[in-house]
C-alpha cells in the first residue's frame, strides 16, 4: 500500500509573512496596511513571521502581493494549520520526555514506567 501523501490544511483568510531583516510588529502592521492588509492580533508561535488577514479565497493573491516587495519580504506563504498542530504536538511530547528525563532519578519504578507508557501511547495514537 502506498503511503498517504501529506495534505496541508490551509487557514482561510490568513497568510504568513517573514520580513528581512526581522522587523517590529509596528513596522509589519504599517507595511501591511500600506499594501491593503491587516495584521492579525494572533502571534505566530513557530518563528518570526507575522500573520496577515486576507479575504477568504484571496490568500494566494495576497501572498503574491507581499512577495513583490522583495526588498523587505523574505517569504510569504499560506498558513498550514495542520503542520502547526504537528509542531505543537511534538513540542508537548518533547517537553514531557525532557521532564521524564529530568526526574528519572526521583521517580519510583511504577511512576517512571507509567509515564513512559503514557508517552508511548501518545506516540502510537493516530494523528487527528
């Protein structure tokens, strides 16, 4: 059976934009407004990109509009919510694993085994 290809889940009405060099939120806000886009109140948790609001269905055109400003823009792309969810899940698992490692010398055998098994179950669980 052929492995299933990754299918992104793009946010409707949002794109990500990374400036070069990194800029303040105020600069990013003003820059976006000058070309017709509103910066989101939501902070992007996976880097230094900013989230911009677009009209739903016009995300690709908004991306192109930002990319035209090569002097200021490192990249602009669609926001992949599925990828962000994967990153969030992995960060949580890594934190739990680090916590287990930090406490390995203080946990009793039962507690240690229980936490290991909980991590194994989480890793074995199908993606939502």
